[in-house]
C-alpha cells in the first residue's frame, strides 16, 4: 500500500497523541528525507498473528509508517508460526505446549509494557495460527489495506480481549465488525472467499517465501532501497529509534556519512 500525501508536523503530532505514543523530535535526517522525497524503501514484514513480540512491536511499526509516509512500500508475509501443537516446538523459549506459551507472553508484556492477555493460554488456547493467517490473506484479496486492518483487528482481539482467533466463528465476527465500522471491505465477499478457500494459495506463497529466506523468528523485517542491491535484516523486537535509523540510511545513505 503506497501513501502519497505528506502530513504536516501538527497532523503527525495529533496522530501520535491519538495512539498514545510518546513523540520523538523529528531528526534532521527525517526532515531532509521528507523535504527531498529521497528514494523509496521496500520493507517486508515477516510476522504471525499469534506472535507476542510482533504485537509489542506494532506501536513502533505504525509510528514508522507515519514518520516516513510516502517513502515506504511494504508488505506482510504471514509465517504460520504454529501449524498445530503436535508439531510446534520452540527450543529457544522451551515451548512445546500451550501452557508454556503463557509465561513467554507475560515476559514480553513486562519487558515492553504492552498489554497482553496471556491468560488465554490456559483458558482457551489457540490451536493454530494458520486460520488467522488465512483470514488475513483472504481479506487481502480485496486490498492490502483490508489485509492490514484485519490483521491488526485480530491481534487486538487476541491480545487485549483474549479471544481465540484460531476459531472460524471468532474470525468471521471480527471481519463482520470491520465492515460495520465503515471500512472499505465487503464481509459478504470475505465470507464467500473464506468458504471457498481462496486465501489458501496466497498464504502458501507466504510460507514458501519465509522458508526460502530462512525466516524463523518474528517479527523480522527486511529493508532495502529499491535503487540499490544491498539491504538490512532486523530480527526480533526493536524500538522505534532503531527502525528510524535503519530507514533513514536506506532512504539516503549519504545522510549517515
């Protein structure tokens, strides 16, 4: 999804207040990049709807998109972190069953100070992250904006409300609410595409892409200037300041010299 209008600083400040994110002073690098509209940066965001670190990262990601509005092209690759609990295993965090996932979310919440309903892992644990991945890709058949919004809404429903987004009935309810909220999104088409399995192939493409690039931790971002061959990969949760520095260098490498 491309964004073509540059917001004023006053508008950016109002949006920051709305999202309850502390405003950082615009750096000279960002100002120069915005003034000159230097270069274009492509970001591929590898993530999963059940990833707690991706949810903690969301506030920084959205802030980045606002700060570099018009300079970033991006896409989501949904990685199917948990196919099912018979095959899933995370040796790094010693997780092989749902009850063990709760402490991981608790730790992530404490470290990042982002709300997470970690009690879901003993109350109503999601059986797989495949259904919400497929739901997002099904919405993406209508537009990238629809895919992005549904992914965000599913994350919120899971992390803040403790809803089990591996259940089809929960996903359909979230999608219907998105249409009711006035989004440019057809629930009837989504429901038809969901029933027909139309989102399966786009999801399989995401799985193939993640495997090809050996992506196994989330969130992972690949960042590169479309005019240059080299790029940067960021693995794991990162604060906004790190993202800002990397994107500034990608937009205009000379600014870092």
